[in-house]
């Protein structure tokens, strides 16, 4: 795309984020009365400080507004709304800095595609650090290119070194899976030698990230992340019958619906690379896409993984497809208006998918409201078999969800726990003052 067309597409993105802010306010209950978000808000308000789990310290960025509002005495509903929009604000800041400040409108469009290309349920599952880390990575790389352009050789080399090492230290604490988007981005731009030339910075980038990850695993290891890695045993367990896994079947089903843009963008990227006979770029695209897809589907092969979490794991595919699409496919259009139209269509489809899927999450809030009003201020455990399991999807967060919902709109605290084995929770009968 020509510079003028890039800027036009960039301003379409600004309108898109404005729309996301509106949706985040309209659906603030659906986005905050949900599992991790309710858990984080409970501990943030109870302890009057950031709720950082598994040493993922960048969470402080999206918790600052609700924490400040809490300390200022704002209502619980106001805090919930601020928490809901904080995630959109984080992405929007990355988008603005990359585009308006650093003038890398192409990289900014990659951020936009990460947030819209096939995001559906993850619009409601807000706390994932994976898309946050990818947007931060793109902004970080845009800043690396800007340092090179503005400084002399010696200052340039030293400045980039410390910038990259510092950036990798932050990036490593977003999410363990950030290793894969980082590797793909480094390989993609190393092949292009643009906007950062040479190989030393890519080596520093990769080495710094791996170093921090190893140090983190020694000093900040958690049971949760070790348990997540246990899924790797499925490579042996299901060998060689990988293709008939439930996860692969569901992914193909999604590609005819909410993930329709995945095969479309993949086909466009492949077509351009075949036409231009760029075999290395084609090999990188296919290797990155298929390896990450295989890793996700084999590690989480069963129905146990809910749709929103499975979609969250697929989000790095957005970066893998968006980089070739923005840098190599869009420039092939002779008429710049075509590229602008495609970006606009991707954004429109995003809003359409969110609108179509929202009744699923609104129904979840409605069931919680109905149940809280029925039991009011009682404290009890409900057998999961008596609840709409498909609507709830996961039940571990129900105590926090009922607390947040009842406290924010009913004037009393409803303490309800939906559990698969209520008979094992009889110890709660003697716990009258604890949560």
C-alpha cells in the first residue's frame, strides 16, 4: 500500500478502536463477570493493590485505572466499566504509539489485525496476556526501527542493545507462548532486512528473551505454568493419530465460520509468495503456521478446553498471517482503494461476529442474576449438574462472579459456588465469615 493508503487504513483502525470502547462499555458485565476477570477484581479490591497472578507483571497496565478508581471511592459498577475498557485502552495505546508517534502505519495495521481478524469470544475473555504481549511486541519492534533511523552509528548500536534487552525483559513476563510470535517476527524481518537490518539485533532479541524465560523459570516458577506444559505429553500419547483429534476437527469447523478469515488470509499469503517465487518466505509462513497450530491442537486435544480459551490459544496465528499480509500482500494491489476496502471489511466482520456471539455471554450473566436473586444473601454450594453447564462453560470462578454481580447491583452479597462435587465441600458449613 502507498503511504497515503496506509494512513487511510490506519484511521479506519482508530474508528475500530472507538467502536471497541463502546462495546466494552455496553458489555462490561459480560467482560468482567467472567472467570479470571472476576477473580482479579475481587483480589484487587480486597487487597487494594494490583492482582498479579503467575508473575505476569504487565497485568498492572490494565489494572491501573480500576485500582485508582477504587482508591478514589468510585462505585463498583464504575470500577467494572473501567476494567472492561482498560483492555481496549492498552491495545489502542500500542496502536497509537506505533502509528502516530513512530510513523509505522504498516506495523500498526498488524496490531489492528491481531485484535480483529478472527477475535470473537476472546473479546469477552479479556484478561489473556497473549494478545497484549503480541501488541506490545509489535510496538517494541516499531520503536527499534525508530531508534535506528534517528541516531548515529555508535549511539544507535548501544541504544538498540539496551532497548531490546529491556523490552525482552518485559515481554517475557506477558505469557510463555510469546516465544512463538517472537520467533516468527524475528525470522520474518530478518529475511526482509527491513525496517531493521543486520542480524545482531535479532540474535540479541532472541537470546535476551530466552535468558529471561530461563531465569524466570528458576526464580518465579509456578505450578500453573508447569501444569500447562504437561499437555506436551500428548505428542507421545496421540502419536501418530494427530489428524483425527477433536481439536483439529473443531478448528476446521471454525474455519467455515468465525475463523473464515484464517484460510482466506493464508491463501492470499501463499498465492503472493508462489507468484513471486519467494520460497523462503513461503517456507517460513507454512512452518510457523502449521507448527503452532499443531502445538496448540495436540497440547489441548479434547472437548474439555472451552471455546473461548481455545480461541485465545489460536490468536498468535493472527500475527503469523498478518505480517505477510500487510507487508507483502497489500502492496500488490494496483489500486490502493482495494487494500483500504479489505481492512474495512475485516473490521466490519469483527463487529458482526461480536454481535452474533454476545447472546451466549449475556445468557451467562442472566443465569447468574436469576440465581443470585433466587438465593439472595444465602451461602451455598450448587451441584454443577443442576446448572446450564454449556452456558457457564467453566465453573471455577462462580464464587467471584456471584460476589461481583450481587455486590454491584443487588445490595447484598450472594455467596454461591457451582461445583462438580458438592459433597466434598461440607467443610464450608462451619466457615461463616470467610469467602
